[in-house]
């Protein structure tokens, strides 16, 4: 509407509203580009039918980045004592007696003990910001496959106490049985039990179960919370955007100003 009004006014008065022609002009007056010279012949313009105004034309519709990757980033989880359900997201939490700790997986590793960090339990709810703590259960034949945020599955080799992070065809199934004290016995098909070690402050897979090990509690994602799962979108392309979110054509000569590529700002002088 504003563009059409600007064009109509120009036909009658022969003058234009440059803030309509150049939506990012305000950045050069009050914004991030105050120290950069404004060049109308190399700037984005909406005046596509006026020969005086050349350059990159802002598209009418937003352009979706190539190959976006959508990743869930934590959320709110509530303690459960019910039998787990395939397809839901869970976190492992241990009560050490003095504090609560949450387990994480190891990104880029093929095996290891699950590291932990402190977390606050607020009326049996925890807010999880790190997707490396989130596990998804997939139904197996006699139990569940446990998948981490890196699309790896929990495996177990009989002679080790570590957890392996493998593809599904090499994973083992796990049973998750609730205990009377609110914890769970999580056992692999090889007979190893996931427990928290107070000395090393990690989760391991022990066979037989350690007498001093702490059994984990399960917290399931609370989909009724005001803010559920937080999703982040990343892209692997090299697309360039201006501060208004308009994607620049790949062959365009960028006018001086501030742009965004790969989630980071850079300056063209």
C-alpha cells in the first residue's frame, strides 16, 4: 500500500518518499550504518519502475534458506514415575542427596561415560537448555532404543562400563522399569544398568549394578508448559541477508552497510 501511494504521489508531485523507496535508509540515519555512506545506486529499492533507482530489488515474499536444519533445544521436563512411552523425549536426572545433576551425551564421540552438570529441580520440574541432555525413546522388540540429540543410539559392549554411541543397527535395546522410590532401573539387553557414580560424577553402564551407584529419575517433556520445545534453525548455505532479513542475490554487488551471513554480521565498506 505505501509503495503504491508513493508511486501515485510521484506521478502528481514528481517527488518521492525515500524511506519508502529504500526501506533500509533509516539504518544509515539512526541505525547500525550511520558511519557508512549511503549509495542510492547500490542499495535495495522498492522503486522497480523508476529508472533513477537501480540495484537489488527486494522480493515480495521471504526466501527460505537452502537446506535449513531444525534442531530441538531442550524445554521443560517434569518428573515421571510411569512406564515410558515411545516417541516421547526424556532426560536422566540423579539426586545425589545434596543436589540434582542431569546427564548429557557426548557429541562427536563413539563411546564414553555420560557427563553431568547441576540442575535445579523446581517442584519436580526442570528447565533444560541443552539439547545434549535430551533422549528420545524408540520402540524395540522387547524394550526401547535410546536415541540422543546427535541421532546416535545407545549401544553396549559386554566388557565395558561405558555407553557406545552408534547407528541403530548396532544399538542394543533397553528396558526402563520404575522403582518404588521414584527412580528407574534402566537395563541393556546385555545386562548392564545405567547408574550415576558419585566419585566420577558420570553415568556408566554397570554389570552387575553397583551397590553405591545412584539410579536415575526420568523426566518427560512437559508439552503443556507455556514454552515447550525451543527450536533453532541453522543453515549451511552461504546466503547473505541485510538487516531487514532480505536475502541478497548471489551475484549482487553489495552496497556499503551491515549484512548477515551464517548468523553473523559483517560490514561492507
